C-alpha cells in the first residue's frame, strides 16, 4: 500500500476545502476517498463533557503538588548528581579494593577514562528530556567500553580457580552497582516509562562495578573478562529494564 | 489575546502559579476528551487527566526552552494512557488485548448515542499507534508535525499511521453508511 504526495496533501487538508486539483485526485483515489469518508464519519464520536466536579479536584491535586515542590529542578541536576555519585562509588571501591590490574599504567588509565566517559555520557542521555539517540548510545557505549576493556587487558592469568575467582568478580560487580542502579532507577521514575532509557541507565550504572573491577582484578584474560566482567554488566542493563517496568511512575513527562 | 502557551509555561517554570491556572483552564477539557477517546472509561480518563497535570507540575524541569507546549502536554497524556494500558491486568482486557468498549459515551448528553457509540467502538478497534494519531489529528486538531513531537516519531511515520488508521476506520464503519 503506497500513498502519493497528493494523498499526503489531502490528509493535511482534511476538514478544509480541497483545491480543485486535489479534489480531482481524491475523487479517483481509493485511499483518499476512504480517508475523507472516515474523517467525516468520526464527527459522530463526540464524547461527553468533562464532569464539572472533576476539574476542581484535578486542579487542587496539581496545586497541592506544586506547593510540595515549589522550585523547579532542572533535569540535568539529577543527571549530573547521578554521574557524580557513580564516579564517587567507583572511586571509593577502587580505593578500598586497591589497584591490582597487571596491564601498563597507561592502558589501565586509558580504559578507566573510556569507562568513566561512557558512564557519565550514558547517565546524562538516559535522563535527558525529549528524543535522544538512545539506541546508538546503548550500543555505541557498550561496544566502545567492551572493546576498550578487552584490548586494554593484561592477559595475565593469576592461576586461581576459573569459577571461584570468576564468581567473586561477578558478585562484586553486581553488588557495587546496586546502589547506583537504585539511585538511577529512582530518578528514572520522574520520566515516562521507556525500556530503552532503562537499558541505557542500567548500562551507565553497571559501569560502576565494571570500572572498580577493571582496576582491582588481576586476571586479564578474555576468558575471565567476558563471562565475569562484561556479561554481568549486560545483565545489569537488562535487569534495569525489568525493574523499571515494575516501578510506579512519578511523572510521564518525555 | 492572551499569552502563548510557551510564554505561560516559561512563567510557570519561574514559579508563577497563575500561569499554570491559565494553562489548566485551556487544556484540562481537551486533555480529558483525548484520554476518554484513548481509554474509553470516564473514571479512568479522569484519573489519567490528573496524572497528566501532576506530571506537568513534577516534570516542568524537563520542559525545554524553545519547545512547543501543546505537543509536550499531549506526549505526557499519551504516555500516561500507554502506561495504564500496559499495567492493566489481563482480565480487564478483551480477548484482543484491548480495553472494554462502550464506556466512552457513558456520560454523553442527548446525542445520537447509537451512532456515537459505533464510531467510538470503531476507534477503539484501531491499534494504539493509529488511534492516537487519528484522535490527536481529528479531535485535538494537532498538526502532523505536532503529533510527531508528541508521539516521538517522524512526521512521515505519523502520516502513514493516519492514512492506515482512517482507511481501517472507513472499513469498520462501512456498514454504517450503507
């Protein structure tokens, strides 16, 4: 089924007199004939008036909310606070756990910078209003961070048990990311539900654990990093989508 | 002539409660009518109208300078209706996964209720994406550019939805005119 530019013009002029050329097109076009007929028929679908009592109640509820929150909080305040909080949690975790990555200092710092940038950028975009390139941010951020992590890996194998040390990393990464994720999801309830936003936010907060482990974990083999560092991070992004779907929404603003 | 919606919204974000009152007076009824067509339940439409204006208050920090107010407001109302539909328990939906029909006209006045209900039911049978495009265009009189902003899609996508929606509506109402 294709619609011509003339069909689009008819659509835009619905409810108004059509110029002669468009009227001739509409007369011979099955799409436009149907569109015009449906537009006229829909006239009958008027709805009852808003009950008079409901509007004062709705207005009073809105004004009561305004009294509770008299000052405007720009969206970026929450987003910057989240990015700062995430960086602080990752920093404290790195200080407490120590840096044991065996890669060169430059490689460790470069990867840490990529992860920090990905964390801050994703947090800001996840909470920013309006249409944003969220899918691009999610895929791009994850791809760049994942590739940086694997290319900057030391390749060092400390010789501990594969599963035992791996599970320690997995659990640590999830635990370190729980508080940032909870904070981010709370902020996300101030905007309309969106699975993509939740995934981007989950990825941003999951970087906290990823970054702390990048600095701390001495195991630099791909066989350890992929299943116990990268996959739990992807799992946190998916988990954020599932949890957000269960949370109530405080504001439906886009 | 009064202030534009955008000027009022700017004044509201600066803390002027009166500006909110003017916006509420302008849009409470149209938003309620829109939601009534979207959810087909008077009680639910009232709740969602309240959720919409609470969101305007809570989310006013997300209104961007230079943006149009009307598409922003209808985006909020559409999001509220979608979320309500998503959260509904399966037993509250019909077998087709839609809301029960026939409730939209429950507080209607002395009009042709049979015809009105038939058209409303036909609207309710449209997929949500087509229904929101048609309701915003036909009844709320938003331009396609404004609908695109409200629904977060491109203008050409909205036009395709509207074309298909009107055609489907025509099919559903065929028996009415013949």
